[in-house]
C-alpha cells in the first residue's frame, strides 16, 4: 500500500512510509489499565446511574458462558446515543475491557488522551485515502488476531430518525476478510441492542435529519454545562432522571460456524447481526406511549392511553419482544411514559385528553420508530 501510494502521489517511498506511520500513531490506542478500570468504569457507572434507571434486558447467560474463552469477542451494537459508549462500558465492566472505534468528534483536548488511554482507537469515517484505510484495516485485523475485545457500531453513526439502519460494512469487512476458519482464534460477535426513554442528543439528531446533514460539532463546554446543570438540580432537589435505559444481549454468532454454513460474504454477516440486534431491542415506556399517540386518530384520555399501551404490550409479547415493565405493571408503564413526554412538552393536554404537540411530532416519531420493526414483525 505504501509503494502504491508513493507511485500514485509521486512522492518518495520514505515519505509515504512516514505518512503510514502517522496514520498508525493516530489510530492505535495507548491502553492504560488504571485509566480504564480505575477511572473510566467508575465514571461510567456513576454517570449511567445518575442519568437513567439502567436495566439489563434479554441476556442468555448460558450462551455467553459457552463462548470459547480463546475466541476474540466483538460486541456489535445499534447506535442510539453517544451515551452508548458509557452504558455498555459500565455493563460489560466485569467481563472485559472494550476497545471502541471512535470518530473524529472525540479528537479534542482533553478527551483525546483519556479516550486513547481507555483503549479506544480513532477512525476517520469519511476518509477515502487508500493508504489510511489499509493501515486501519491492518490494525483491526491484528487486534482481532490477538484477542482484543472490541465494540463496533455497524450503522456507522447515530440514527437520525430512531430506526435501526442497515450496516455499513467497513470494520466488519476488515475482520471477515482476514478470517480463516480453523486458523487462529475464532471470532464471536455478540449482538447488543440499546434503547432509551430519552436520547440525550435527540434535538441535535432531529435538526440534522431536517437539514439532511450528518455534521455534528462536539462542544465540550456545552457538555460540561449540561453535566453542571444536572449536578445543580441534584443538589437542589429538582433532579429527575431521564427514564429508563436498557441493554439486551442477543444470541452470539461464531464466525467460523457461520461461514461453514455457506455465508461467505460480509453482507450476510452484517445482515444476520443486525437482525439479531432487532430481535432483542428493549421496549421501554416512552416508545410505547409515543407509538400509541402517533397512531391515535384524536386526543386520548389517560385511561385510553393505558388501555392502548396494554394492548400493544400484549401484541409485542406475542412477537417475542423484551418489554421492560416498571413494577411489572402495564398501567404504570403507560403512566411513566406519558409523564416523561409531558415533562418535555411533547404532548398537549386539553380537558384531560392528550395529543401530540404539533411542534414535537418529529420527536414523537423518533421514539416510536425505535420499536416500529417489532410491531411490524410476524408473531414469534
């Protein structure tokens, strides 16, 4: 790749070699066990619990325990929020340190050094530089060959409309193309499905969807201001958590076994993994109530909402979906979801009846979309 780059660009090979070296230094993490296990996990646990009521959804402990201990484990996740990194780090803390692929947004001081010390590797998602892509692919392949547990987001970016999107096969293709069944470690993909009652960046994502762009500018001052406000609310007794956040772990996929069945393309691997993520996506109160209100033909009383949510829960249960019911109560789930939407002015109330605030219709659709594939699915 260096030789080809030198010929294409008309530069000496030693110049191309230094370019490859710079790319490698940019990508490769400098993992620190003390930073990861001493700081990152504690911060992830505190931050997750401060913002959400965290719940573990579907989890087949037997299937997880049966994973070959010598295999390389790759967690494959849908991407709802940048909070995904924090939440999964916290929930996987007892089993492994995870190496994430992180986009350019995090290459700012002081995040860059901290993220690199946590074992994450930076990628230029939009780069078409052949030399860069080759250096990146070799890093991913070497990390996989040497058993580094990784976490990837096949969608390639945050969902702008709330739905789970088809995979972009970049990182997966690096792993699959280099894998030879029976030679070296097996690769086991663990599907991870994440959902929230409130996505922290929902306003930013909806604005981007309306503008038809994916340009997000990370502002550390805004982030620190947000954290500061939540701490102030906590100290003054005005703090309310942002509902539930749930994570489900799907059925692991052994790459060696999957390829033996004739599934020889990265596309088939990606499709199968996304289907397994969809199957176990957690259903939470806000998406339930958002779905009911979005499909309503007119204003609904609270009793009518509770009844419609109960029917929807029964329907999803028939499809085999994982549904988190606070206090094991369908009525309370409806109450919690409606309360969250009322707090954010996403619904309007007239004479005891509720309807979608017209200005917030895209937000209601965003949350309803997270479970739409389960509603449209055939019964299990």
